[in-house]
C-alpha cells in the first residue's frame, strides 16, 4: 500500500499482502503470548 505522507510504496489495494501481514502478526502473537495461544486453540 502507498504511504500518502512519505510518498513511498506501491499504489492500489493489495488484499493478499494485507492477509499476509495479518497472518504474520497472528503468528508472532501466538508464539510469544500464552493467552493468545490459548484463545486461538479454543476458538478453532
């Protein structure tokens, strides 16, 4: 996505990149936070 303040990045909407960023953040949250890991296990 494009940063409108710095003028960097690619223009347009890229849903695959957004999903990848969400999954990456969730991966680290599960890995380093026990409460997130427990919640994600019980919600599946």
